């Protein structure tokens, strides 16, 4: 699964390619792809925040220090 930083890197690459494109049609497609990569990055960031929140809630509910794994 891609992480947010990888998605942002791909968005930057699309913007770079747009600048190099001689045809306006291609330029527009690259910018559209960049926006899609940026939206995916935002989604990944939100998913990561949600996962961190769930892990914290689980740690609190089970009387553990946040960030420590449960020892069996």
C-alpha cells in the first residue's frame, strides 16, 4: 500500500511532467493526475490518523501505555 509521502512524490512528478509537455492536452492530463495523487495522499493521512486514534483508544481501554504492545 502506498503511503502519503509516496503519493505526494508522484503528484510532484506529474507536475514536473506537465511543465515538460509540449501539448496543452497532455499538460492538463498530468495536472489532473497530480490532483488525484494529492487526494490519495490526503486519504492516506486520514487513514493513518484514524489508525493511531484506534490504537490509542485500545491502549487506554486495556490499561496499557500508549505506544506499547500487549505482551502475551
